[in-house]
C-alpha cells in the first residue's frame, strides 16, 4: 500500500483555497481590471494619455512630494521609534497610541483639519505667514499632509526591531569604549535598515495614491499642486475609464517597482548580515 504524506497543518488545502480566493477577489481581479481597461487603447493612445502636459505635471508633483515626505518620515520615524522603545516618560502609552491616529482618522477629516491649521489664518499657517512662508495650497502643504499619513508605517516597522535587539551588544561595545554615536551607527543602525526601508517603501506607496487628505490642502492648481489621483478622479467623472486606468496603471507600476527595490535591498542586506555572522 502506498503511504500518503499528510500535511502537519490541519485543513491546509481548505485554508489555502480560501486564502487564494480572497486574494483574487480583493487584490488580483481589481489589479487585472486596470490592465483590461488600458488594453482598450492602442500603444500610441497610451503614450499620448500619460504624456499630456497636465498629467506629466501631476506625476512630478505626486512623485516629488511623496519622496520628500517619505524621506522625512524615514528620519522622524526612526527617531520616534527610538524614543518610544528606549525611554520611559509620562503618557508614553498615549503617545504610542496616537502614532496610529492617521490609520483610524478618515482622510477627508485629516485634510480639512490640516488645511484649517496651515492656512494663512490658521494657528500654524498664520505664524509662518509672518515670515512669508505659505503652507496650505502649496506643495509644502501637500508634503505636510503626506508626512502625517505616512509616519506610522516607518514607526511601526522599526519599533519591533528595536524592541527585539539584544542589549548585550550595546553593553559590550560600551565597555570596550565605543561612544553612543558609534554604537548606534555600527551596531543598531545595520539591524534596523531593512525595517526602515520597508517603512519607507510602504509610506511612499501610500503617499503616491493618497487623495482624501491631500485634495483639500493642495488647492489643486493645474501644473502646480494638482496630484495624479485628482487627475484620475477627473477622468472618471468624465466617464473616460480607459484614460483613468492608464494613468492609474503608471502609479501602480511605480508602487510595485518601489516595493521590489526595497525587498531587493532587504534581501541583500540579510545575506550580508548572515555572511558576517
């Protein structure tokens, strides 16, 4: 008699089927629909759609502001995670919980609140307006909104890694005379690089597609503060689904490339660390 090898995981076939079904319905089919709608256009029409002056300007605004905001989040996220892990202070749990506020807060509410604060008549905007710095309805305002919605990705990616770091390495380096700065750059920083890059990639992808919190504070001036998601919404309102999905496909490819590069760097960094061990 043939002996069948059974999986150690009970119900593996059933759970795999359910997982793939949910993944298809929620992720794969919607993404495939972008390709299907885009295929209704010829290659020349696709190029003409994504190279229109207004669309190219919106790409520039979206990619530039997303990159700047994600870079700020990368630095500030590491600092926030470090403070939350390494220090004890009053209301620490409250601060820790507030990090996830952008996840829970409706994006439209965040956009209206940030616009009210950063407008020339607002609490923050009024202060900077005295020095001739305008925040709301400029690219700076877009960056502020994107920093707000992207910061949790970096903090929550780096925080668990810092919590799991073995303090004995830091103690040993300190005993050998290493300064706190050297300990951070030589021992701690290499460990958090993969997590920090993951947070950066996730924040960048979210910032690229953000609409609700940005559309109010941006002012939506064509060629200046008009973001790509707004262009996509405009095409949908005009029932030009092929153009909308073509522009959306460019943003999707950009997000995939970002995540692929982040995973590539992570994998190489892991191999280097293992080789060092």
